[in-house]
C-alpha cells in the first residue's frame, strides 16, 4: 500500500485483546483510505495479541464460545485476506468449518484473532510496536501523554486508548475473607481462568464447590469432566476416575442460565419482523432521551407486541401477561421465576430443543438477543441521562440469563453430570457457607457438605474504582475517570473519550469496553469489539489529527 504522508499523532493502546484489535483495524481502514499513517505503541503483558486472555489459543480446548457459528458475524477489516471467521476456518490446516449450529472453541477464535493482528502488522498503515509490559501510570505533559511501565516513561502520545477488557478488581468481602482463609487452612481457592490451570490439577475424588452458575460454571464443569478424560455419550456421562467425586455449584438464586435455541430453524421462530425491529429502534431513539419511567414504557411498548405475537404460535400467554412480566423484570429481574434449579435446567433444555413451549421470559430473551446490535447503535452514542442509563443497563444485564445463554449441549452435560451423581444442585440457591479447617462447609435445607476446593466463577462488576491496575486507580484519583453515576462505570463520550470530574472531555484519553458500562450498553459482546464503538473512536482520532475522517 502506498502511503502519501505520515503525520498522524503517536498513539498508545493499553490492552491488546479483541477490543484493542478492533479499534486499530477501524483506524487502519480510515487511515489507509486517506493515505496517512500512525505510529502506535501497544502495551500488554499478555502474549496473545488480538486474542487476549479470554480467547487465548493456549487455553483449554474444552472451553466453548457462547455464540453458534450461525451468529458469528465479526466485521472483517476492509483490507487483507483473513475474511470472516468461517472463511478463515475453511482455509486453516484441515479446513474443518463447524456447522451453523456448532458452538466453536474459544481457542480457535483466538487463533483467528491472532491472524488478524498479524495481518494488521503487515499492512504498514499503522507502525506497531509491542511493549510486553504492564502500564503503571499515565501523566499529561505539555507535549502529550506519557506512559509509565515500571521505572521507564514512554511517549509522548497524542492519543491514549484504554482497552483493558476484564481487569482484576479488589475482591468483594466474601471473596477477600476466603482468600485469607485459604492461605491459612487446608482449603484451596481457585479462579475459573486460566482454565488450563484447573485442567492440569489433580481433582480425583475431590469435593468441589463452584461460586456462580453463569457461563463460567459451564466451562468449569467441562474442565472437571471431559478435561479430566471423561466422556459424554448418548447414555450419559462416562467417568475417567480423575474427576471430582462431587461438584456443588451455587449462586444467589440457584438458577442456571437458559440455553440458546439449538438449531437455526428453531432460532428463526423467535425472529422479529423488520417492521417490528424498526419500531424498536424508534422506541429506543426516544427512550434514551427520556426520564426512567417513560423510557421503560417506550422499550416495553416495543417488546410487548412482538413477544405476544410470537407466543400466540404456542398459545401460551396473552399480551397483558407479557406486560406484567416486563414490569416485574424492570423492577426485580428474575423475580417471575421461582422454580428449583433442576426444573429450570430441564425447562431450558426442552425449550432450546423445541420440545416445550417457550415461556414469556425465554421469548423476551431471544428477541432481545436479536436486537443487541440495534440496542448498541441507538444507545451508545446518545449520552443517556444517568438514571435512565442505570435502568436500561439493568434491564439488559438481567436478561442475559436468556440472551447470553450457553449452548444446549452444555446444559445437557450439566444434566448428565447430575444424573451421574457428580454434580449436586442441593445447595444451589444461596447456601449458608462457613469456613472450616478442611475448606468450606455449605448448608442448605437441613443438609450440609464440606468441600476442600472452592472455584470462583463470578465475573466482578465493572467498577473502575475497584480495579487494581495502578493506571486506572491513578486516573480515578485524579478525576479523569469518574463513574457516570453510582452503580455504573466510567463516563465517556460517544467516541470513547473520557469525561472527567468537571464534566469536560479529557483531551486525548479514551476508554472502550466494559469499564464504560452505562455510557455504553451490552459491552460484553465480541461483536461490539469490532462494531460501531471502535469505528467512532477511529473516526474521532482522524478528525482530531486531520480535521476529517
């Protein structure tokens, strides 16, 4: 590629997982079209550039995406030959492309993202330098931003982008107590990831508890079963003898998430029409500028007729029942569901397989999943009032038990492990937990169990003030990172630029991703990493550097 000039400001990107990759790909597309180039320093001590820890190709191969091939539509850059994930898989050694209903391995997606990073490096529009180091601080000087790694300062930079993914945070009170306890008792406290560490450990005959019953729990169960040499057959689970004797998952409500529809044909039964989707977009455009109650009414008004129409096909609920369900969901997500954990698991499997009529919640969740791109498109650049933002984000987060569900194969595996007597749901709903010398004693419903290992599968809330990384702590202390409001994350503008304590943009400092939840919505999506948020940041960089995009 011929580059006419090279006068863009130097850029620092802190964190080079999928979101950092997506941002730089978007910038390379715009810069290449304008014939300009940028020098970019990337700071990340994780070796897998583009993939990051979540999609590390070196992770356990038993961990799956929670997206089937039919729904993976990651925007490829305008340059190069990697193309789509499916096309890359076809060209990879072996040429094995999973079918549309298969949930691929996270490691395979990670290898694809690494290939896209390599292609970006080779392009030449961005002169990329990688610093395998942790960033400890940022300093604003007259000539630009300086980045500190240990005792060394790098820069100056005209633009700094923070794409930190899911950074470590201070443990909550329960976890902090458990960490202290594990250090002075026989109990072992593990993190869910890296899953390869769990897979390499000796679990034979162990008594294990899993804190959390969301998506991470399914990864953990696979690591502790097939990762130990066991097999899932048509007749059930065939143990290897290396798995734990008992695994006790638990959470506050004790309910596992609902799996996605198993096939493309079943999933199509939940598709809103184009007119219904356009009506949702219009309602959202209105809602993001309204106070909380009117915003809720606008969103519910778009959802109710769609969900009611779809449910008529199963003759299971009328529109007034849908309205009542949505009203409860806004105020207390999940309060409509009081079934036990095994009943919820079996109902989810049967609905995903098409053997049971879907509930109102299941239909709402699948429709909401299909509107995620529209949700981000209407919400993220809008500058939503804080209290309205809290309500809309809470609604989206609550519905993730449906919209971000696992593959039904993973739910069936949990059921098989229950049938085999390995997984025990008897303590699933908020058990009493006592720290004892051997580990932890769980009590629920008059029964008790002692476990020697506790695996933490809870993803911490994205509170910037709880992040342990020094660079974030310093920015919070200096007022450059402030929460949009209590309970939400960093305040950013539509293009990702941070808005500080005085309500003004922090020049040249941007943040994309989960740590800006509230300023953006539905940020836990792989697709969002390569979507319009990245494009808006790149457009902003071009405009600040050259007066146009």
